[in-house]
């Protein structure tokens, strides 16, 4: 199974991997028009600096002219992973997009970036943030990088465990208000526990977060976070009770300064289900998506002031959803994959405010592909990233809906 954590969180995909080194930048035409019911996802050429695996785990559109994607790449021996950051900007006339690699830090022997974010409500914000983990001396530590004045630098972040510390996602409301989430190995619990860290404008601080515990070993993981204000945020993931996975839903409680467990608010949260993505418009207007109990089926919960959390899945056959982007128009995109084993293909579902419709993103890989993240400035200008399979190697995948 590939390193990509977001794939690992939602399924055990036997994605193989090659010895292909692609160019460091690419350009692809984007359709100027698109019918209301047309399939408008376009594959955009992207960077593949590694002779081994290359993957993109997260994407964020700061604007229609400034898009960031993060992941990792490996050498020909499939070792010594390095962080991968790519920046997309429109070319001449705005009909093409060029993606190029941005220099990033690598503090360990193996380094991975899993999430990227920006202060969505702060017009004066200038910094982009990326989170992940790195391995040094056999131990795994949190990794946070900040883009400021044209340079990516490492920013110190808590690693509460002496063995495993991983950040999977980040969300920002303003320049001095960001949440990053993931998991770490808790010696107290004897298992993996949820990890939440907050940026207050000057430093990253670990904040208490809930975990499911019980007889035996319970592992807890946070996979995604979304916020509309420093006091209004949700995080999702899953926990395993030693036998089955279960959805994990945490809400930030500013009055008690702890992430509270609201997993029991989810309907039909049967054994085997996981959550991998969440996106908020406001507290009572939120989507979260993931894996059904079968491990290969779609799963989506909608939160509103009238119903609270309710099950509202995309059409059957659209497959597990890895990420969701919810827009001010009231529409949303969810992406993921369908199929199993060697033959997975990317999937997309569109929420028009009333119902989900399945769309088919580009299956660019010779042996399949998956989409791991989605974000955009609007539902008609949306980006999705992931990886595609060739004979022996995974390559980066970037798709644009326009």
C-alpha cells in the first residue's frame, strides 16, 4: 500500500509503483466554456520530481490565480521521501495553467506533507501553511511549513509523543487563527490518540482533544478540519475499537477549551465507517464525507440548523469520498474514487443545493487513479489533486473543473 495517508485512511488500496521521472512543470489547456450538464473536469499537467512515487495529498486555492498543492516524492529506490509543494498560476490569456515546484524544507530522512491551508477570512493574510510529518532517527515528528515572502520555512510545532506524531490537515480563519489536526501515540492510552494544535499568531500549541477509549486498544485519528472562526470549528476522522472502525466527529468548545466528542450525533454510523473530509460555510451549514461501512461505498453527512447531522449520501456507485469543498453558493464538490484493488478510478459528486449528481473526473492513470483533496474559489472553478498509477510508479494528478 502506498504512503499517501489520505488513501490509507479510507481504504487499503494496492497501488503499485516506476521508474519514470516527469518534467518539473507542465501546461494544460482549460476549456473556456462548459455546459450546465457537461463533464468539465480537465487533467492539468503537474510536477513529478521523483524517480519513484509522487503524490499530492492536499490543495488550496488562495485565489483563481494562486493555487497550492502539497504531497511528497521518492527516489528510484522508493525511499528517502521529500516534501513536494506545487504552485499553479494561469498562463497567458488565462486559458492555461502552469504548475511548478516550489522549494520546501526536509528536516528528516523521510518527509511528507498532508495538508495545505490559508486564512480564508483575512484579506490581509499573506502566509500559506502546510502540515505533515517527518521521520528522523526512527521516530516520527510533526512538520509545519510556512510560505512567507516567497520562501517556505519550517515552523516549530508540538510533537507530544516520543515515537509517532502526524499532522494530516490544516484550516485557517485569519492570520493568527489556524487549526492543525492529526494523531500521536499516547503512552497513557497505549494507542494512537487525536492531536489538535492551534496557531495563535506567534506559536503552535497543543490543545486537548477527545478520544474514544474502552476495553482493549482504541486507536483514534483525525483526518480533516474546517473552521469559520477561532471559536467555531469541526474536525473529523475515525476510531478503531480493536475490531471495527467508527466515524469520529469533534467540535471545538471555546468555553471549555477542549475538542468535544460529537460522534454520537451522527446517524447510521455503523461499524466500518470512517470520515476523511469536512467543509464549513458556518456552524449550521457543513458537509462531511468518507467511507461507508463496506469500506468501498460513498458516505456523506449534512449539518444544518433544522436537522442537525443527517445522512445525505451521493448517488450509489460514486465510491468512497476522500474530501469535500463547500461554497458560498450553497453548492459543493466531493471527490474520491470508485472500484477496488488495481482498478480504481477517480470519482466526483456535485451538490447543487438540493441533490447530489455524479460526475466523472479524468482517469489519467494507466492502471487507475484516486483524488485525495478538493478546493476552489467557486463551484465552477475547483481543483482536485491525488495520484495516478503507471506500471511501477505513482505520479501526481491535478484536475480542474472550469
